[in-house]
C-alpha cells in the first residue's frame, strides 16, 4: 500500500485531538502531535507557506533581536512541548521527568493544528472541535485580546 504523508499526519493529529477531547492519555497525544508536526512542517514549507517554527523564529527575532537557527529552534520547541521527553532516553538521562502533560498536550496539538490549518483551512470537524476546546480551556477571549494588541509584524503570515 502507498500512503501520502499528509494522510498519515492527518490521522495522527485527528487521533491526538480525540485523545484530548476524551480526556485520555496526554502522553500519547503529545507523541502523536509531535509526529504529525514533523510531517506537516515540511508540507507547509513545500507549499510556500509560513510554518509554526518559522513564525516562532520570526517572533523570537522581533522580541530578542536575532533569529535562531531553524533546526535548533525546532528542537527547542519540541523540548518545550514535551515531544523530546516522549521519544528519547539518552544514556545519561534520568528515568523520571517532571511534565505538565495537560498544558503540553494542548500546546503540542496546537502547534500541529496551526500547520494543518495553513494547508487545509479549519473546516474539518476535528479541527473545529479542538479549536473550541482550546478556546474554552485556554481563556480564548484573553488570548485574542493579547493577539489583537500585537503589531502586525508579530502575527502569522497568511
């Protein structure tokens, strides 16, 4: 069988959203969202659109004054979202780790959703369901106030 990577990423992301909406294992949602992001990032770049990572690098540059290297910043984001902690255990790493699984799962899925929406829009039922969930669980009104107060140079390119 031949599969398109987009379909694989969509299935991973759809499952991650289902896990969150059904209150299931947040670690699995992080892992699936991280895998979907890895595919979607490349697909968004190939489509000539701004990826989540490139947007984050642009914001970092505007706030700090320099643009971090793409690969290292993507790794930094993966660490912040718990993706790295869910797929690696180096020889010198401890066997336990402190994680905010709830927050990290929502953030990891949000990252993947942004790239998915860049390619496909937000009309898919699973995308709408997650955006509604994120709105209610992350104080959407306050987030939008903060977003709207930002200069246009700090907003995603459409």
